[in-house]
C-alpha cells in the first residue's frame, strides 16, 4: 500500500491515476478511459459537432487525409466503415474503427472545427513541409515544380530496372523494364554494369524529372552485406548515368515513406501494393486515380508476379509525387 502511495506521484506525471483503496488489479489509466469517447461528444458545442460529423460523413479519403493528423490508411478505413455501416451519428462512433484511438480522433476534430481558410492553409502548409521539403530530396522551388509536365518513377533492383512515365494529368504514358543481370547473385562487374546502365537509359524516353525511392536494407547476417554494398554502388551509378544522359533533376524519397502514405507498412515492413493497382483496374480504388490504357493493362497481366510488383511500385511512386508535390505546389 505504501509503495502504491509513493508511486502515485510518479504516475501523476504520466497522467495515470491509481486508487490506493483497491487492490492492484484496479489500477486504471485515465487517459485511455472508455469514457474518453463520450467526452468527445460533450467537448464540442452543437454547431461544432455538426461540422465534424458533416466532414466525417461526406469527405473522401483524400479529403480526410491530413499529414501527421489523419494518415491515409486511417482515412481509407473511415471511408470503408462508412460505406459498410452507414453515416456516423456521433463523434464517438469513429472509435469503432480499428487503428483510431481517442487521442487521434480528438486531434482530428480540433483540426476540423477551424475556419475553412485556416483549415486549407494549415493542411497545405503541413503537406508541403512534410512531403515536399522532407520526403523528397533534393528540394525544388515552386517555380521549378510548376514547369514539370511529366515524371518517370524508377524501381531499381539488383537484377533489373523498372520505370513508369506519367504526365501531370496522371495519365500513364509508358512503363517498361530491362534486365541488368539474369541473377542478382552474379559477380558484380562494375565496368559491365555501367555499360549496361548506359544501354538501358538510351531506351528510356525523356522526362522533366526522375524519381526513385531509397531502399532500406536490414543486415540480418554477413551474407547480406555484399548484396547491400553492390546495390548502393548500382544506385550511385544509375543516378550518375541519368543525370549525364538527360541533364534532368533526379530526386529520391526516404525509405518506406511511400509505403506509409498508402498504408503498406505493417510491423515495420512493406507489404505488396498489387491489390491497390487491381482495385484501380476495377474502378474501385479509393486513392489511386491514374489513367492506364488497355495496352498497359495487358502488358501488366502478362508479366510475372515479381515484375507486377515492380510496376506497382513505380506507379505508386509516380502517383504520390504528383499528388503530394506537384499538386501541392500549385
């Protein structure tokens, strides 16, 4: 009992309340109380509640998405829950969605009740700061971004390169791939690889900018080290060849950030995004609105499974760059 009384001072700083008149099993956390959801309904006045519910019930996933406040996977979950269970009758109903807790919901509600002008400005500022100035490097000015009419997104692997070209209207203009090696475990010959990269880039069409995603390697054992080292050399070679061949900007994104945007990071690892592309083909995608011709769809389905994954990576990267960088700059 004395130990609990002394500990209660420490738990006070953590916003945890301990009732010392009951056994230890009655220790409870005030911050995550069940009543927290009910308090959200009473926190706002009637006008604010109606504004929040209107936004929750009528907004698309893209409109619900706010960087650092409401992530895309949560926004999509809200839209899916709404289509399955109907509109939200109270703010606390949103807590029925897995992955959305009272703290996230409260922060999102506080964001919604601001004036439309303030809301749009803050969302724009957050998006530019989070994605344009932090996600992609090097940073480009708004003037340079407005001059970009098409983007080539590249997915680099040890044995092949895959690329997709997309214009500013999100129309896929080209995608293709080329093998560097027939196996990623072949001996790495720097001269031969450089010559092969130059040959491959000559088959690529020109674009205003090239975008690549940095790969994240987890060194689980020493056998992975040579592969990771070879890939970094290959990556540096490709960046150099692209800059010299096209004299264009080449920007790179941080590892896993694109996967985070599309909700593909589970347990710290990226999962396949093929289902997102298949939803697009069936006209039921919730945050992919690219236009892909039947010719490219046919070539996609004819490709092997691993190549389909690389095509998907390129498309997601190009789509994210357009939506998060080019359109934000406008």
